[in-house]
């Protein structure tokens, strides 16, 4: 499978710290583990994975020169933020995101402990490259196109595994079938004295794992122990999108004649049925 992947260097966004890096300097990936997310996806959407890399605590080159924390006076480690955009395959029905778990740059080893999985509707609207629509974390952008954080990926210590196994948080799961639904709502931001209409996508997955009900919904976490993460570099996240558009407030649903979301929508039986058969 890995033979099909190519590193998407053109789709990496560096943080302001990259300005400290000489133009001639290139990241060293010789000791990295290349990781992937892959799976099915809606044709008109493209997934992304956002990662913050932190410099090693043990290397002097990994600390910001002459800067200390205001809270405790300790040195501040360098960090670099990157966005990895999916490569699309099979007529845009499948995707793969490939990224390094660590790299060396300017004598500092940067590593990551997870990140944020995001998906956005594809669009050529030129306004998306202009303020106030450029930021993918600002609500005005989703007044133009649908987009949302799908799930946050985190790493945990082995000593926390038993607690996580008993909780609703997924842990050490290598594959998911995820149903994403379109949702409209009013924003507190007004345009021409009317609330700004927001066009979102929210995603969820629910199942019974070893007798425990698991669920992730909007902005939830999925977690992995460090050993499991190292041994499973390829994580399968399959994504399907609703045909219908939903809402969650009575007056809004009535105004636009949209079906309202309820608790039953998110139960484990409905989750897999929605993924397999749609809505």
C-alpha cells in the first residue's frame, strides 16, 4: 500500500517559526516513521490533518533563544505547525494523508503526539482566499462552504488504558466507519441585520467495543497508547456524507423545514446503518 503514497510537500503550511530556518535548510526525514490516514470520502470534500510538532526537551537547539515562560520562567521549546492535505484517488472517492511523526531541522528533532483531523468542501470561490474567510477555524468561512473538525487524535500512556477502555472514548482502534451529516444553523454574527447562516458538517461514529458503548461526535477525541501508535502507522478513517441537511433547534427547523437531530440519531445501531445505507 505504501508504494502508492507520495509526500505532499507542496501542501505543508509552516508556522511563523519557519522564518528562523535558512532557505537552504531542508528537514531530515531519515529517522522518521511515515504515518497515514486513508479511506473512503465524499467526492466533493477533502480531508486534512493538522499537526503541531514540538522540539525535543533534551536538545539545546530546540529552545527559543532568549525567551522564557512568563508563568514560571522556564525555557520555551520551539514548535512548528503543519497542515497535510489529502491526496485523492479513485475519481476522488478515496484519499490518503501521509505525514512524518518526526523530523530533524536546524539541529533540532521535532516530534508530534497526535493532531486534528479536518474535512472541508472543495470550492473555487475566490473569497476563500480573502479576509475574513481565509481561516478554517473562523465561522465566516462556513457561511460559504461546509467544513469542520472531524476528530482530535491524542496519545496516552499505557497506565491510562484501563480507564479509557471503560469510558466512551475510543482507544487503540485502527479503523472507523464515520457518518458525516450536513447541518445548518444561525450564527450570533449578523449580516444585513440578519443572523449569518452557517453550513456545517458534523461527523460521528458509535459502536459497542468489548461491552462498552463508544462514541465520538463533533470535536471529540480518539486515543492511542504510544506502543500501539508506533506499531500501527496506517489508520483507516472511512467517511460518508448525508443526503439530507439537519438542524438542532425547533424554530430554525420549522423555519427551513429541516429534520431535527435527536439522541436516537447518534446511537450505535443507527451509526453503522447510516454509514452503510445513508439517510
